[in-house]
C-alpha cells in the first residue's frame, strides 16, 4: 500500500484532504529526536504515538473467534495504516532502529482502552512488565523491545468521543460508529471505503491531539496513569504545606482488622426505584439535585480524625446510641426478624451488603424488605437511617470501633474550593476549561476511595489471567510507610455515607411520591416546590459556616 489521500470532514465543518502511509513509504527520518524526559524507570522520547485496531469476529466450531483486519498508528501527526500484525511489528522494528529504542530509552504508545488491544498483543510479544487493575483491565504494558503501551481511557476517564470533544484543538474527532457498521464482516483483504478509512484515521489522529493537550502541562515522565492522579498530585502538594497533615495520616493508620471491617462498611451512592411504581409509565415527573454532592460533603461534614479504638463490650442500647451520637463509628449489627416499615419508598439496606443472610429473606430488586436473621456492617450515619426505616425483634452489636470527629484539613479543602471556583466561573464561558475543572472536582472523591491493598494480577504459562491475593498486612504497611501516601482511606467511606444521608433528607420530603433516586438526585411527583426550602437553608448556612462556596453566579 502506498501513501493514500482522501477527503475527511472535520469537527470544524471543513473538508480536508488527509494522507496515510504504509510501513514502506512512511518518512521515518521526520520523527528522529534526541529530546527525552526521565523518571526512575527509564528515559522517554518526547514523541506522542497512538495505536488502535479494528476487529471482526466469526464463529468457528462453536467458538467465537476475534481477529484484527486493520490497524492504525499515529506519530508526529502522521498516520500509518496496515492490515496484518506482521506489518505492525515490522513498523515497530523500524521505529526501534531509527530511535534506538530499548528498555532504558522508551517510546510511549497510547491506546484508548488498552485492555482490548492487549488481548491480541499479549500473544505476539515478549513482555517486560505490565500493570493491571483486574483481569483484562490493563493500564500499562512494557514489551522487551522498549515500547510502553499506556491506556488513555484511564487517563481521561472518558470515551474517545468525549475526550476529543473536550480537547482544546482537536478537529479529527471520532466519527459515527453506526455508519461504520461493526456488524459487517471484514478481513485484512476487505477494501475500505473513504468513510471507513476516515473512521480509522480519526481514532488515532484525534487521540494524538488529546494526549498532546495533556502534555502542555506534563511530560511523559510526570503524567499520571489515571485521571484521578492529577487531582491526587494537587492535593498531595497542598497537604504537604502543613506537616501536621502527615502526622494525622500516620495517627489514623488502620489495623488489618479495621481495614477489613471498613471494606464491609464501604458503600456507594443510593440508587433505586419505588417498588410501588415498578413497570409504570408516569408523567408530570419532577426532579431535585444536590449540587456537587460529594465535594459539599467533604467541605461541611465531619470525618474520623483520630485512631479508631475498639469498644470490646457495649453495655446497653443506650450506651451504643451515645457512641453513635458523639463519634465516627463502624460496627456490625446482627438482626432477627428485620422488617421494613410501611410507607418507605426506597428501602435502605442492599442485600449485597449483608455479610450473613437469613433463610427467609424477602428482597425487592436488591433491597431487603425482610430477613429472619442477617448481619451488616455500617457507620453511625447508616444506622440513623436504618432505625427510621426498619423494625426488628432482636439486635446485637459487635466489632464496634470509634474515632474522634473533626473537619477535613483546610489544605485539602482549599483544593476543592479552587476546583469549584474555576468550574463555576467557567460554566457557560469556556466549555473546554469548564469540563477540565468539573472532571477534577468530581475526581476528588475517587481519590479518597482508592484502595491501597492491590491483588497481584498475572498471566500464567497457559495465557490465563490469574489473581493472587496480596497480604493485607504487607500492603497496608507499604501504604503507611510511603511518603507519597497522605490520605486516610476511611475518609472516602464517610463521604458517601454523608451524601446518602443528605439525599435521604430529600426522600423523606417526597415520601411515597418518590419514584427514583440516584446518588444525588430525587425524581418524584406531587410535591410543592417550596418543600425543599428548609434543606436549601441548611445547605446555605453550612456553606457559609465552613467556607463551602467560592463564587456568586446568578445569585
């Protein structure tokens, strides 16, 4: 295949003639560079490279088999097309020779959703190392030749289409996948239409612009692996301004027992529907939303600010309630004959969070309506909601840990406030910068929920993904020993608990007219619009008290 030209309609509405190359006519000499950046592992050539493949599947002897029929590679803004793996690996060999690539002098190749491409690549290359979040969830992979593949999906936390839309100067945006028709069977010999070529072209040329955008403020040696990494870096730098924050981090270290209990307590947003309306089509539906729910919770609510202490014996229900009123608590509760009360639109207890189940459980769409005997770990915030919604015949408390309550450090809050200010000021003014600020603001919660205990994920001799459980004690010790660690992981658990409780306040107002809730929103019918004035007044009062506002916009 020789250099090919075709017309492509770009995001700015202009039709442009674009060129693609094959491995033989590509001008390799145009990408030779001596500019590099370093980290502890290697030197990286300051060159942006992106890669993508197109695949088809067939059924052969009752097995579904996938194969690659087209690949595209972008480097130095030039796009190369190929149809076979042999061609692609020959391209890598030529790049290796031109740039003197090896394990100490690497070329980074970005792939959007590397986990998919890696399933094919891993069978053809020898691998020096790889980093995976879970089976088939690959963030980074380095082959023995010095090509380092990184996942741009985890970097952006967006689809390629959205990432291109949010990039500053990207005009080669992802084309319409429906027009491409992925159902069509294609092979390496299938002739590609100009639209299909344009689709392949934009996938790597658009990603090139996305990565180039990130590298305006970073290098390939400093850019984080995930979108949360940018926020983590900003927060870490802010927290380091006050040495007391590191002392607090060390003081709040969890034991293995506490860590395991925290994993049971951990829970996300409250998302569910009212079973009374299941399957119905409804009109005249209204909705209220909590503005910046998780950042708001981090700014105004209390959090565990001391070492957790175990209460070995809870003398009475009264003493237990006193602990819950005064401290941050995590514990296990065992119920007999747990029963939902009447007129509860959204049952609070998820069946999946029960650590022990009864023999006569009644569940609606994952929520517990009745259990003859069950156990659940929770915080004092969850307990307050549960005792308003359920009755029981017997209750037992075990594994109660308490910690002093307090506000999050002002240095951390300053970052939240800064992100919020930029997001609010930019809304309706600069869509690109607004999107970046909003993503950073939303990523703060993700940072607080990062689990420091990682299982070892490897590919065995048979090419199978295997997970080896890590030693919790060793992983926690490593986490608390690292100077890069700065954030107590229990804070993230209380963020979501506070957010669920604030949403519950709205549910209590809409009552049985509640139709559906999702993390920070409540959809309902027949509730007066002034019914939420009390909640808004509380929010405003707390915002003023804790500085949880930074800018006035339209009042």
